[in-house]
C-alpha cells in the first residue's frame, strides 16, 4: 500500500499566503504570515519535487500569495512612515494645512 502524500506544508503555505494577502493592512501580522507562507511553500515545493507530495501548485501559490502579502504590508508601512498626519504639523507649531473646499467659518 503506497504512503499517503505529505501535502501539509503546501496547504499551510497556501493558507498563510492567502491570509497574509488579505490582512495586509495589519502590516506586522501580514509580514510574519507572509514570511511563514514563503517558507512553508518552499518546503512544500521541495517535497513535491521529491515525490513525497502531490500539491506543488498549491505550494507555489502559497509562496506567491505570501510574497504579495509581504510586499503590500511593506507598502502600507512606508505610507504610514512617510505621510505625516494632520496633528503633527500643529504639534510642531506649524500652521494647519487648509483643506480644499472647506469654509473658513
């Protein structure tokens, strides 16, 4: 009787990759999950190449989704660091930035 395929790593990589891509606004969680997805996906691809697993495509999709989740999370982090909020200008003694279309009343 042949042994059952060891598809756990590929499935775990795919699930983590999808979650990382969906929750990229929670950037710390998305970065961690995305890195784990890439690692599990790579292990799953290696097992599929060796013949121990049958889901090499799922593992590859997990690696791709994980990388996309990490990239989106990094973009959100850069935007949060680069774009100043409105209260920081007032805290530094600067004049408030006028908003287009706002009345001065």
